[in-house]
C-alpha cells in the first residue's frame, strides 16, 4: 500500500523560509516522479514543482527562483525548500508520486505566511 506523509508546514512571516518533507512508503520509488501541488483558500489546486528520478526539476513560474525541490532516493523522500515566502504562498501543500500508472497523494500540510 502506497502512503505519502508530508511534514514541515507551519506559520512563517513574509520573507521567511520553510522546508516541507514527503516520505513515501509501500514500495521502491527511486525511479518515480515526485512533486508538489498546493491549494490556497478559495483557489484551485495549483501545481508547484516536480522532480524526476534523475533529479531533473520543473517549477511553476510563481515559485521559480524561490522554491527548490529535491529528493533522497534511497529514503523515498522528497523535499520542498521554500524561501522568500509571500502571503500568496499560503496554502495546503500536497505531495504526490506517479507510480505504476497511478498518482498517489499525501494528506497535505498547511503553510501560512503572515505577519
């Protein structure tokens, strides 16, 4: 059974930083794409970033230059380093993994950027 567990969310002031983690279990995911979406209050879910098994990364324009996605393949863990946070980054952040033709999701972790 595939499970994803996110952690690292919280309250941070504008300009601050947070690092989110996503731990995957239930299989070997070293060859799978992992990524993050987010959903802000009253907004649609928005894709944020993605990383391939080879370390190739892609980012939404809204976070490019501020967020960095990485992974520790042997630990089946993905990270999202978020710098220079803005109030509009406030959202529930969801980790996902593409595995065997399906996409699996974590439960989400809340990030609030406010003074």
